[in-house]
C-alpha cells in the first residue's frame, strides 16, 4: 500500500474528536485531504501530515502545523511555538511572527482553499471515506470556505474560544 494513503487512513480513523469527518480526493493526482467538524462545529483540515489548519466554531484560525512549524492563536495574533529542551522537561516558547510569515501561512491556506472550493462546486471530487454517513460534510466544508478566507485569528488556541 502507498505509505501516504496509509497515513491518511490512520488520520481519518484517529481524528475521533471530529465527529463528522471525511477523506476526499480531487483529481488529477492530488493527495486526499481529511477534514472534519467537532460537535461544536469547529473545523480541522489536514491537507497532508505536514499542512494542518484548525479553526474554532466561528471559523477563526486557532492552530496551524505547517512543514514542521507549529503556530497557535494568542490574543488574536498567531505566534510560532518552539520546543526548548531542558534537563528535566521540555518548555514551549511562543515567538511572535512577522507579517511576511503570516502572509505565507494564509497564502498556503488560500491557495488550497481556492482550488478545493472550485472543484467542490463543480462536483469534481470523490469521497474516499466518511465517518458519519448521511451527513453532507462536503457541503458543510464548502459553506465554511468563504469565512475561512477572511483570515480571522482566534483569541486563544483552544477549540471552544
């Protein structure tokens, strides 16, 4: 089996906090994405294991994982979170990010959202797997995309703030 598909399948199975979730694929040759909604409506999108965006129920960005870097919302701003190893434990350090970094984070999101939104509107996708059959989880994602493009950042990184 293709290792990238195996990772995606594990992600779909493991993302149990997302009670309504699906794995979809858009041709040609694109990797599938896994996305889903928590009970309160908070959305998470896993474009792959290296590009992940988490939102709260108001569709404000709360966490990002982008090619090995971690970001979180802090007082309405995004900060980079770095692990600092210590003798007895690991400490987390929040580092403010510069406007070019923030632009990059949102440009990666926007590029992917634009492509997905177009394909979803055209019906040019395939549901690979879905947890919560019967729900129109794809339509829920489509409905959220315009709000996600507003680039609003949550006050806190927790899911229900």
